[in-house]
């Protein structure tokens, strides 16, 4: 009997959530409706991507010096218990 009651309560919770979603959707449709489109989006013109690297030749001469990073600080050792 207890198992049947828990099953009924679970189904009531599920049906309640479904009803809540349907009411919310109906309310949103009621507020906004099925309005005609009022904006005018046009297609964007084709603009080829341009970057400095793609439009300018690579600089000549010596390459810049590489930076070496210092070693990371050592983590403090944990004390053995």
C-alpha cells in the first residue's frame, strides 16, 4: 500500500511539472502572440578577412631573442604525520 501511494505521489509531481510548463508556455504565447516580423535583416556584404600578417610581408633581419622563463618555485614539503 505504501509503495502504491509513493508511486501515485511521484506521478502527481511529474504531471504537476508538465502542467506548469504548459501553463508557462501558454502564458508566454498569450503575452507575445504570433506577431508578424517587424525587423529587416539584410545579408552582410562579403568582407574578406584582413590581418597584418596576411597583408604585409614578413619582416627581414634577425629573429627576436627568445625569453627563458625562470624555474617555478618549489612547493613546500608536507610534514609527515
